[in-house]
């Protein structure tokens, strides 16, 4: 009898849960990013943080409503390349003045800034001390406010390469825990990062701008090493992202099977052809140049690094236009941390200046990004079954994509972000 009563109570509880009233989001219009069409007077019903229906008209009387009247709504934005535990104000050696845990708290502040800027999902491609893994857990448990995070932990690389520690002398004996110098070593590094929570694997195929003694265009991991990383990541069900500025490193990473190429500054015609043939996404951070060159020296960035930024920036923008025109798939990636996290929405205008339509720029930060994450139908869309993540702007983002640099409201999981 007791067992029967327990089962009846459980059934009653489940029935009550299913009868819980949904929350409704209403606005003047909804941008359907799949088609570029507007839906007037949208009514989005949300239960348990996800969209259950999208209709038009009015929300039911007495319903709980998030009223965004006077606004256009569209899916929450996705930034595919951020560094949450960094800030551009601390360049060069200036960051050494702080204790290690300073960066953990900084990551929490940056996460909130990105969410309030409209980025409800971000991909964190490299941090120190597993700062962002802990941040992600704290957000998930409700202790902190921030976006959904797809986190890489430490980025893999070669000893002495861009993803190693390159600023301190030998007496410090400092090196990244994720470097390796053979396919087998790098396969082990993939497993270690996954063990500690990595949801995507990042590897540095070439040198970079903000390291010492590395040239952005020079390949630093062999095709065999890159292949081992990509295959091991995919074996564990993870995506793989390759930091690659130089043409040879870009092509090697594409051939190795990486899902996204980060920066892609010096991509050549063959690299563009390979990316298009293989469906590889390019994530090109084309907005941070002005900030770095105007504020970098004041922030402590070394002249060596500023010179590399000058070398890279124009080529990267030219090749963004060229790759887009050729039909390569693109995603939105800002490299936030190199520039202020709260300002990255300004990149949309640069994407349009370089040849994209406003809708294509928006799709790069919604549909394309969701596909590159392997989260189609979950984020980057306002269809039933997706997370109820959305933003609201006053104007028409298809007429002025600059609207996305200053969003008016953000909803994550059906909850208005205060």
C-alpha cells in the first residue's frame, strides 16, 4: 500500500509540473534569422528555459510576460572566440602585479559584461589555471551571472610556441601544461584537457601576435601533430579549433580535420579553396585592431607585439572579404580579452563594411556559430526546442547592424537579465 501511495504521489507531482504555466515573451517583431523575414507581434512561450511555441498576437491574460514592446527581438548572439580571464588593460608584463586568483574574479566580471552585451553563448579558447572551468560551473549553479560557455581550458601547442609561456627567463622554468612535441604527447594533452572539463580543444598551429619570439605566419605544429590532436578530439566527441595566422599552418589544420580556423590572417587561395571544399569555418577577429594599436602601448603591450599586429591586421581584413566572397563559411569571433569584452558587438559593422550583408553577419553569430559548436537547434535560433536566449534592440538590425553594438535587453533561458 505504501509503495502504491508513493507512486501516486510521484505521478501527482509530475502532473503538477506539466501544468506549470509558461512564461511569455512579447515584442513588436521577431527577426527569423533562418529566412531574414520579420514576424510581427511575436509571442514566445517558454517552459523550463526552452521555447515551446512561437505564435503571433497577444499573450494569455494573467500570464507571466516579459514585455519587450517597442523592440525587435532576435536570437542571443554567439561569440566563438573569447578569453574570459583576460583584459586588454593588462598587456605585456603588467599582469604580473596581480595574484593568480585576480584573473578568476576578472573572468566573472567579463562573463557578466558579455551576457549584458547580448552574447548569451561564448566559446572560451584558452585560459590559465582552469579559471573558466570553475566560472562555468558557478554560472551553471546560479551563483554568478554569465553566458553559456563552451570552454577549451588550456590551448595546446609546441614547446616555445605561441601557446606556451614565452615571456619569462629560464630561471622561472615556466611552461604551459598543455604543450607537446610529438603526436603521442599532444594526444595525451587532449585527454588531460577533456578530463578537466574541456568541451572543445584548441591548438596553436602557428605563431601569434601576443606571444614573444613567435612569428604569426610560421607553422609550429606539423601536419602529423595537428592530425593527432583533431582525431583525438573527435574521438572524444569534441570539436577542434586551430589558432592559425600563416597560410601553411592554416592549410595543415584544415587537412588535419580541424572544425574552425581562428584568425586565418594570411590565408591564401589554396587555403580558401580547402576551407570551402571541406566545410571548415573561419573565425576572423577583424575588429580589435584599432583598440590594440591605439591603446596597446598605454596598456603595456610590447612594441614587438604591436609591430606584429600592424603586420597582420590589413591582410586579415582583406582575406576576410576574399574568403566570404568565395563562399567560405564564417562565424563571429572577436578574441575578446585582446579588446574589451563589452565592446565586441561593434564587430558586426566591420563585417558589413568588408562585404557581408547585415543578415549574413547576424547569421555568423547565430546559425553558423551554432552549427560550428554542434548545437544546431539549441542556440542561435528562436524555434521550439531551443533555449529561450534572445536579445532586443530598438531599431532594425537589417537596416543598421550597428544596433547590435548596443542591445536594450537580454533574456537567457527565459529569464530577463537585470
